[in-house]
């Protein structure tokens, strides 16, 4: 085995997005492309000699090849040990769990989350620090800066490592330890939730249907729901992770998890439905014929947290991303705890959790989590909901309706316009910017604009500043329209329009969100001239 230093030249497109670097598989397969990026990670974090790294991915196409390359580079860069998920697979929350449990220096997660996979699908790579959370903006910017000036990388010439058998292999001076992260993760869940109560629920006739969408959570869900909690085997569907996710789009929402949605809205429906995404950090929660918006989910979990053993002493605070509805703010106010509003992306929650300022965090994009790890966590959210259902002995729908009756309903929806030519997307944003000076005080039907701005954030822990995090049009009654460009796509631009209106009147709570928000939707389209500038008549996805 020989150590090699390979001369290389920079690629100019390795800027990290909302969650790591995401590109099409063929881009990653170019000679030196992955290697340049990985070397830039290693150079920017300069792990002390003897450090341990965690490594794994969501099992998508190119996962195994990338892991072999990264292992050989880790060996050549002085790591003493790498913990790899069996088969090269680790869900994002399991990676965060393992980094923390074994106190490693950090980890590399290979995933493009909910983006489709396969030969021509997407691939991605992200770095998480020793707290188990996504690298902060300071770190991601340092990595990007290094990718622009890289001239060489280090790699060990060696045979591939067996990733399928639990145990330790020597790779040069480094040890590769293949671990069963499913057990590590399930053990952590057992410390947070009342597994006895859950076992009684799931083996007692309460029917759940969990859709792993042929992505990473299948084995985790089987271990937890079937093996440990006694649910029938067919409670978990699409449970075998596939490199192309069965040609599906592993994003747990009403559009892409339609197979599950049909079951839960169909005849003889189960009592509870849930799905998770490609890498296991997102969740969708459904009751019998009932959809829980992720913003409501965060608020309901916060309001019921003391029913769950891991949170029985209450919450330090709550954080939500700016576009997420203010439903959680109402719960925080009621509980007398702080609520933080951060930019989009889980990386902004890490400092708040590390500092003990918040316990629960959530994003409207089907992300919910807590300080048990430093990533959002799909199965954790499902278990939390089941624990609340068991403790209250009420249906999902009844719990949400009671919540709305107490706090009012923050009616919410997001409209995505995907794969828009970048120039047209920028024109839409510019069009709204240009109106900023005249918007305040302007009325549209029953809505009057209070302020319009571009969201910026100063991290209360380390003082770092992030600007241009989304346009906010705030109305006097608390309603909001937000425009943002996605930072996770790999083709053109995606415009996201987030719509929220507060409805205190219980008599209106039965309304469909799209109907209740129709006026705001019309205002958003008028303000942005989105149809005129992009030629799009309809959103691609509505959540
Ligand atoms: C999207 C979501 C965001 C989430 C991220 C990673 O990012 O909107 O909330 O943190 O995926 O799952 P976006 O494409 O909007 O930049
Ligand atoms: Zn994800």
C-alpha cells in the first residue's frame, strides 16, 4: 500500500448549498471531483492526528464507490479510525447519533436527501462536526474557499474494504470499523420514548403504516416498529433501500408519497401514517384521512412534550426556520419559553442547541428534531407522535383540532415552482425587491402590508451574520408571504412561495388550506408577476 499525492486543479462549482454539495451523479464521477471536495473538507477542519471519522450515506447510486475513495483518502490524511455504517449506509440522524455517541471528530454523510437518485440522479456530500450537526456557515465557506485553490490531494493505493461485515479492517495505518448503527439509533430512541406504552399501542390493534420510500429508513423502521415494538411486518412498506429509490422521488409529502397517501385516505385506512425521505431526516405525519402540516407538527409536539419521557421536564426553548409558520411561537409564548426564528437549514439550529437555548426545532419542509442529536430526525418525529397519541389516547386529527381550538390555526402552504431558468427566477425576486419602498401600508383586499424586508439573522451564540435569507411580506394581521430561492436543487432555480394566515375562529378550521389561502396566493402572484416572468401557470409541488 502506497500513499500517493495527486496533482489536481480546482472545479469552480463546489459551493455548498443549504445542506452540503449536491450535483448530478455524472458530475461527481468526473476525475478528481469528489477527491478535490473531500480534501478541501479535510484541509479546512484539520483534524488532530489520531482522530476518528464517521462515514456513511443514504445508499443512493455511487454511495459505495464514494465511500471507498473517502476511506482511502482518510487513511492518507492521518485519521486513526473510521466508523462506517454497515453496507456503507447511515441515515443522517443515525450519523449524528453515532458521531455524538462515540465522540468522534466529525463525520461525512453522502446524501442528496430527498432528491431522486440513480445513474442520472443526484448525489451529495456534507460534513458534520463533532457535535453531530451540519457544518456551520463559517466552515462551509472555508471549505468552498479551499476548493477554489486546491492543487493536490492525498490517497492511499489499496484494495477496497469489505463494508458488509460488522468488524474491523486495517487500511494502512487506519482502522475501518463497520458498525451496526441501526442498533445505536434504536437504543437512543428507547431512552426518549415510552417503549412499553408504544408496544401496548402497536400490538393492541392501533394500525400504523410507515413508508420508507425505498430509502434509508427501512431497516431502522423495521428494527424499531416491528422488532422492538411488535407492530405487524407489513406496517413498514418500501422497506428495502434501493440505489435509485425504486425510481421514486423519496420526499415525504402529499405529492411524492402518494402510495401511502392513497392508503391513509382510502377504505379501511390505518390509524396513523408516516413517511421519511432519502436520508431519513424528514417526516410526514398523517392521521386517518388527515394531513398534519410540518409547522403544526412542531407546535403540537412542543405543546405535548411533557407527556413524553425524554421531555417530561419541559423544553428550554423552541426554534423554527423563518418560513415555518408561527404556530410554534404561540405554544412557546403559552409555555413562557423563548422561540427563535432562524434562516432556512438545520445548520442554524446547532449553536442554539449546543448552548442549551432550545430543545425542539422544526422547519416547514418536513423537518422536526430535538437536541437528542444535531440533525432533524424522521423516525424520532414518528415515535414522538405515537407517544403523544398513546398518552392522550386520541386520534391524530382530534389532537390537531384540539390544538387549533386552543391556539388558533396558522393556515399554511408552500408552493414550489421547480426548474425555472435562473434568469427568470432572479427577475421574479428583483421584481419584488423593486416594490419594497412602496409596499408598507398598501392594501390588497382584506390584507394590508405592515413591512417588507429581506430576512437576515445574527446568531445569538457566536454573533455570525447571515443576510439575504428570503423576502418577507408581513401583513398587519400576522399573515405572511415569503419568497425564497431553493439552495438544494441541481437544475435551474426553484422559487418557493410560503403562505401563512392566522385563523382564530374554530368555525373556519374545517377549511382546506388552499381555499383559506386563496386571496394570499393571488396577492403573491400579482406582486411577483411570476406567471408573466416565468410562463408557469401552476406550482410544480404544493405542500
Ligand atoms: C430545503 C428546505 C430546507 C431544508 C433543506 C434540507 O432547502 O427548504 O428547509 O433544511 O431542504 O433538507 P431549500 O431547497 O429550500 O434551500
Ligand atoms: Zn433529508
